[in-house]
């Protein structure tokens, strides 16, 4: 059974090691050490960092900023699940953790997805996100980031 919980400093090295082999991180040249450093910095800044744990081992991450998009929208910095465990519901649980954990952002929920990450495009679209723009060469030369947005539901 999986557990979604806040990450702690003690989790971060194993988390970086578990996720570094993903093609997403390989495309940006991110090693286990680099991921670990980024996750440590996120915790130090007080950003949201949720961990998916399976049988006591970290297997996924959700890193978010509650008001990181245009000052009013929540921003999902990273959502990743270990190779071989994708498509088993962990990503859905982590995405729910992002949406629930960012409070009630007036501007809704935002994220970027790399142009080559077509599985992520389908995943986010299935969960109510829509593509609203492109950022060529934003995170890496030659890669276009797709901007996705999920507006808040209308007030009842």
C-alpha cells in the first residue's frame, strides 16, 4: 500500500536516487545528487514537497509552490513516479496532494510539462488541466515547456 506524506530531509537522498534514472530528469542532466540538492533547497524554503512511499521506500515526489504562478496560482514544480510504477495511481495521489496542499489558490493550479513528455500531457488533461501556452527554451535549450492550467471550480 502506498503512503503520500510530507518529505523529510532523511528521505531526500533515497528519493533522488530512485528518480534520477527517469528520462525526464536525464533530459535535463539531473543526477541523483542534483535532485537531492534541489529537494533540500525546496524544504529549506518551505515549499511543498510530498513523497510517495511504497513498502517503506520513496517512489515518487510532488514539489509545489502554493502561490508560485502569477502571485495567485499554485505552481507544480515537479511530479514524478519511479520507472515501473507509473500508471498505478501514485501520480493521481500526488496530484491530489498538490491540489489539496496548495489551499484554495485564487488563480487555480499551474504546471509546465516538457514537449517530449506526451504521457504527462495526457495525464494532466485527464485531470482537468488544459494547455494555455508555450515557453520555448525556458528550462533547457531545444525543449519547449507547455503551460497547463486548471482553473478553480466556479463558486456555488
